[in-house]
């Protein structure tokens, strides 16, 4: 009796897991849908205009290393980028370096 219950429990949980992995069921088959990836708001090497984005003034609070060598951090949409302060050229995306406090 216990084996039957365990077997039925196994069947229902594995079916639920398979159904959770399937985004759409069409004609008895599972069709997965890839998540849409949006392009980054700016490209590396792109020159941004002054005053369009906000500069991150408290980098340490966000867990970022201090700005140095003429670059600063800018918040561009939901990401943080290193930008050369003089030329306003985007140097790299630094969101992964931000701590938990980055919203």
C-alpha cells in the first residue's frame, strides 16, 4: 500500500515538474518559449550625452570599487556602467560588481 502511494506521488510530482518546464502545450506536445532578451541600453565604446543619465555618487554603498583613473559610474536604465568622465565614452558594464544594494 505504501509503495502504491509513493509511486502515485512520484507520478504526480514528475508530471507537475514536466508541466512547469513546458510554457505552452500544443496538440499534446510541449513547445518551449525562449525568454526575450532586450539589447543593452548602450554599447561599449558608445559616447553618451552629458545630463542624460545619472552619475552614481555613492559607489561604495553599492559595493562598487571607488572610481579612479578618470572614469566614473553612471546608472543607465537598470544597469551601472563605467564611463570615461572626460570623453563620456562607455568603458564597460559594471552591474555584476555591484552589491546587493543595487536595485
